[in-house]
């Protein structure tokens, strides 16, 4: 039905995402939705939308995918925190990361708010399985303790007017030492995105051609 109503010749998770995204935006801005976009249809599309994020960034070989997707942003965030911890003259107190192209390398990722945030949270292994709502953000706070050691705290702000929710890395408390935080995230960080992508791409091509 969705394919027919939208003139789609091929109904895939990606095309369903495109349809739901438009309907979601229209609904948020109080536009009239087409008559076929009932509450029941929207609920089913949302389930497919949420699944598409997990399918794209997780499920099978989550860590390997994260190294080529959300891990790029994780690496950028870690580098900025390490720079602050290692250099007392580093005067930036707030860093905001674009949801379209955080770095030259990250521009290779499909860019949008929900995609970038979903990829980041799945790389961190803290994704809650639902599309990120408007104005949501993942917050990282770096603290210098009285002992001169540095700690990291994470929060997820998913609704305006609500207090951000504390988020913890698997294997660390909410107040996590910067050293442990960095160590726990090393598996999702690549030092050479291009080379690693080519290795995976070539491996897939060999399998598809039946090369042993």
C-alpha cells in the first residue's frame, strides 16, 4: 500500500525511511497528512524506520560497521577531549558537532540528524532502538577532578524541557575515567578509513563472485 500510494517501484527499508521521514516532518509542523497515513499506518512505518537504523548500523558485525560509520565521530570527540586534558591552554569549553559533516571523513557517511545520532549511539552501544526525535542530542561532559584526573559523563537529551538522561558505556560507571572511556571505545575507531573500507568492499566482492 505504501509503495502504491507513493509511486514506488521498489519498496525497501530505505524508501520506507524516506516516506516516513516526510510524513514525520509534516506532522511535526502541523501539516495535513494524506488520508492513507492513518495512526495505524504511521505506527507500522515507525517500527520499520526504527528497525532500519539497527539494520544499517548494528545487528550483524556492529563493531566492524561502527569503525566505518559512527566510530568516525567517536574518534573526533575523543581527540578533542584528549586535547583538552593534555593542554591547559586549550580554551574551547563547548564543541558542537554537525549532524551532516563533522569531518572530511565523516562526509562519507549518510548525513542527517537521526542518522548521525543513531550511528554515534550504536558505536557507543547505547542506542535505545528508536529514531532520535527533533532537537535531541548526545552530550559528553569532561571534568577535571580535584586529583587532576579527568572523567567523562554522557547524557542523552531526547525531548525539549526534559532533563537529559544519564548514559553509561558498557563496562564503566556513569562517571567514567577518561582513560577507561578511551580504552573501551578503541574497538570502534579506525586509523585508516579508506584502507579499511576497501578491505571490506573487496572481501564482499570476492564472496559474491565465489572466489576462494
